[in-house]
């Protein structure tokens, strides 16, 4: 099986002559005297090589080659042709035959052609094996990179959480505020059909939206009762401070717009730039709603929390004014706020 070669010739004498010579070379020649018999052998076992006469009655060498290739596409064939059949031999080469030798067959030349064909097959095997090995290496490399990226992302998220805790430590009433906002934003993003990358950006942006509060004086942040206009002006600096803190870090660059603009109002009455409508980054419009909902349903120094029913009415009143009406619709209809912890209803 290992070294079997199929020899097809309608002149049986030629077939067995070739077989004998190949046997001397250490191969095992199997003969067939027509295409049909050859295909029968070819179907039963895989040969190293097919050596076939071109001109045969009934099924000629070209048809045999075509059928043999349909059964085993990688079969290597050597065709035998005399000078009158040179066109057919050329056609056989176009069909993927490895070589052709002229009849009457010079057996030394045939052996040489057989050896060349088998060497080519060996090389192909080695190259295929090398490619498979390369692909495996590539796959391993890709997996290692993916794992490294996953670890890096986790480390980033951990760092962000530390930052968020640092802001929240300044004001115990805002504890877990960022995480509740994050959860509501993620739910909204999913409803809006965000892809994985957009969701990831929104996750960081929503967690960090108030990072700039770190730059606001404690006595302003923790003031009980109404804020003076000067204190309010200071509070309004926090989106700018937040963007300033994060702009130095490449990883956060694409999250800056949502942090900078999370207090812009749909009707243009917000800050810092008074952007209106869809000129406000989509993520910022999402964060604004979740942030507002959590703020009015949580206790703060300067006021009490609001019951859920009133909070929802309050959001409804801001539709098209403070809030993007479409996103607000999703927030209310899909009960995005249900995921929020600490709702006092
Ligand atoms: Fe804010």
C-alpha cells in the first residue's frame, strides 16, 4: 500500500513490463488494462502514483485522469503518449498531470519521472506540515494575546474602580452611585443595539462620568442645604476636570466626550458647552438620564430622596428638554431603572 503504483495500459504487455521495472526499484506495480478497472482499483485504495496511457479504447487517459481526480484530488499522475497524441498530453498537463513521457517508454526515463513525482509529493507533505505547524503557532499566539488583553482590560477596570471609590469616599451619599449608573447605562446600550466595543466604552465612561468631582472642594460637595451660585459654578466644573484628568491616558481618550458632556441638555440648556440634540454624544445622553434618575432617587446632603413614582414623573417632565426623548422612552418603557439598587419607592 505504502509504495503501490497503479499502471494503466490497454496493451497488457506494456503494463506488466512497467510493473516489473518498478518492482525492481522497490515499488509495487498494480496493472489495469482499461480505465474502468483502473478506477475500480483507485476507488479501493490510495496509490502513490497513477501511470496511464493516453490513448485507450472506451475510456481514454484524459477521462480517466478527470475521474480519478474527482475521487482523490491529490492523485499524482504520469501520462504516456506517442507523438501523435502530443495535444492530449498537453491537455493532461493542464488538467494537473505531473509529467508525461513519450511512447515507446524508456523505462529509465519513467523511473526518473516516478522518482521526481514522489519527491514532489514528499516536499508537498513537508510544506503542508510546516503550514499546519505555523497555523497552530499563530493560533497559540492569538490566544496568548487575547488572554493578555483580557488581563489588561481587567487591570484597567480595577484601576477605574479604585478611582471611582476615591471619588465616592469624598461623599458617602454617592456610594455606589457610579456603579448603579453603569448598570443602567449598560442596559440602555444593549437596548440601543450597541456592539461589544461600544458597550465597553460606555462601561468606562459611565463609571468615570463624575471622576472630576475629585477636584471639587469637600465643603461644597458635602454642603447641606442649597448651594450658592458660586458653589454651583464650582460643581459645574467637574466634567471639565474629569476630562482633563483622563486626557493624559491613551486608553481613556475615546471616553472623554461622554465624560465631558454628561451634563449637556437635549434643548441646549446644559453645560459645559450648551450642546443640543444629537450633537451631544449618544453615550453622554444615556449617562445623563441614568445619572439624573439615580441622583433624584438617592439621598444627598442637600435634599431627601424622591419616591420612584415621583422620580419617573420628574424624568418624564424633562423629556425633550433635559433628556433625549427617544432614549428616555427606552429608559422608562423598558424599566431600565429596575436594575438600580437603592431605589426608595
Ligand atoms: Fe456629573
